[in-house]
C-alpha cells in the first residue's frame, strides 16, 4: 500500500514526459519533448527521444532548462523548491 501511495504521489508531482511535433527555423520536422517537473530528470527527455525516433537515432537541436539537482539534495530524489522546467528539441535521423 505504501508503494502505491509513493508511486501515485510521484506521478502527481512530476507527470510524464510529453512529445509534440514542431518544426525548426529552417522548416525541418522536429519533436519537442517536455520533461518538466520535480520527479522527472533530463534522462527522461533522452529516453522519450529514443522511443519517439523508433531506434533510428536523433540529433539534439535545442535544449532549455536547468540542470538536475543532486539526488542527495531532495527527499526521495525529488527536487524541492521551484518547479524544474526542461525541454529538448530533436530531429529524428
């Protein structure tokens, strides 16, 4: 029961990484990946990019957000304080 409560709390705090189609300044098709939230990290953005590009690989064309905090700085590995904003723009190869 405790595990279920912790899991549900983590999902509520952090949400999930989302992928949206976008285009670059030169008109190329790209993917915008948002992995903002206290429970998500940059690795979630990269994992989602790998999944979205179906194993063909990707090229990072943009990255915006702050670095991940040290896990020792938060309770259960969750950053405390301000909302962590992270986004990644990739082009699938």
